[in-house]
C-alpha cells in the first residue's frame, strides 16, 4: 500500500523548500505551516500545481493559543474518597509562550487553519499560519483562490476578531452586527458582556446588562456513599465476618 502522506510531504518539501514547515503528521492528514506573508502564494500553488491540485477548500477556522497546553485539572492522581482533579480556575492569560512547539514568537497568539481536498489525487492537506496579536491580527483572504472560504472567513472574523484582508464582505455572520467582542477568544468572559432580546414595543433588538450570576465551572465531585466512609467499611467487614462465624444463621 502506498503511503500517500509521506509522498505528499516529500512533494511539498521539494516544491516550497524552506518557505514552509512540514509538520510530522499525527494523523493521516499532512499539515504544513506557512508564514503569513506567503499565505496567498502557497495557497495559489497548492491549487494550480498539477502535483497537488487542491481544488476545494473544505474548512477554515481560527485558533486562539492563549493558555494553550494548560488546563484546570489535576489528572495524575485520585484519592480513595473521590476524584481530586478539579482545581481552582486560574482564568486566561497564564500561557507560557515558550511551551508552544509551532512557534517561538511570543506575539503569535492567533492561528488560521484551512483544510484542502484534492479530488484528482484523493488527498487532503491541512495548512496553517500564525498572525501577530498586535492590535488586530490580520491574514490575507483566500476567497479569490477558493470561493468556499467566504463564510468561513466571516466566521473567523466574527468569533476570533481576526481581520481577513481582502475579503469582499467582511461582516459578522453568527452574532449581531452590533455585538461587542469576539466570543471564541479565550479571554472573552464566560457570561458575556450584554444580553440580547427583541423588544416588541421598540420593534428592534435591544442590549441589556447581563443578569446571569458568575459561577465556577470546575466540577466538584463529592463521594458520600458507603464505599468511601471508613466507619461503614469497617461495619461491613465486621458483618461479613459475623456471617461467616460458626453457628451463624
């Protein structure tokens, strides 16, 4: 059986050289990292070069690497009286940039990832690029190369606040046009900023302060059944011993 992933990786390295980084595939999909300055050039080649012929963009999304690799769980151990994994939430902003393998640039917080399909060669490819978090992150639009990127790029702008330069109609697509903030950013408040409802008297959507009380999302599990009560365990052991004693009914 031909290893399509390795063959595609070799072709990508031969074509683009040091302009891209071919990441070791952990799945069947090869992944390449492209500098944002080369984003359009590489994408155009991937579509037009007969060796690749990636005629279709099937998906595109943004990624926020804030707090990447850090979780609010302790999963190394558990106690006999229940799970000890839940810890106090630390919130966003605690990310150690040096721990991210894809980039050593502390300013590259946001990434854009696209998935491509070559019908001719029956192969798939994942391409990604990082953009600096200086004011507004910006990436070039892929709409002129793959028209299917249109709504995906609007969604990326809406949810992550990534400016897609050259997009023909860069408007919000899932939230209201007057919405404040970008919900998929890791530093966006969990309870939101405002609540939205339709006012029948005014005949329009109105924004009001959020009335939801903040709550801790880290789960707490309390084990209070007999398996975890020392007195009950001792009593159960004594009862079992009595039942096995000579003369016991």
